[in-house]
């Protein structure tokens, strides 16, 4: 069974409250419950965490790089600012999948800067909770091949 760590960055814990017209009305606890259910239906084991701290994102990626088969990372605002998270993704061998609830490429100009996309193995965005589900489907698809995770 493939192990996936879903790591959420700043303000993801406020989905359902923060700008529901952009991020949807499903709250964070409901989102976590649904993602765990969906991952289980795919035969994947998931751990899900949210943090508002850039350093904690880095610490989690580093500490778990040999414990999980994939990271699904919604770095949120750090996507547009963090060279440190980018460097961490480059340093670890675990594949990282970028996820966003909204379509960051069709929002404010500053959100079009993305320090992470080209160092991630795939990106899913703009579909709310379904962006995460597509990322989990991607992992499942990779597990049905010859074992090559990239």
C-alpha cells in the first residue's frame, strides 16, 4: 500500500470560512475526512497535516522523505515566495505533487509566480477538493505501473 503525505500550507485550515467564493464552502475537517475516505477507496494510506509555518513545511518534508512514497503539497501562499521550500523539494528524493484549490494562474498577477511547479512531478489546481482527488488518482495510477514513481 502506497503511503502519501498530504501537507497543507498557510490558511488552508480556514477553507470553508476564508473566501468561500474562491475556496469553496467545505470546511477543513470535512475536507480531511473526505480525502481520507477517498484515499482508502484507492488503496492508499494517507497522513494529512496543515501548518501556517514555512519552516514546519520544510521540517515535515525532510523528516518524512524516506517514510512516504509521495507528498501532495498545497504550499498555498508559499508557492509564490519560498525558494527554501523549492530547495527542499530538490533535495529530497520523494516525488512531490503540487495542489491548489483555486487556479492560481488565473488570479492576481503575484500568484502567477510559482517557485515550485517545475520541481514537482505533477500539478493539480482549480478544482477545489477535486484537485486533491486528482493528485491521489495520479498516485494510484503510478502504483499500477512498473513501480517507477516518476
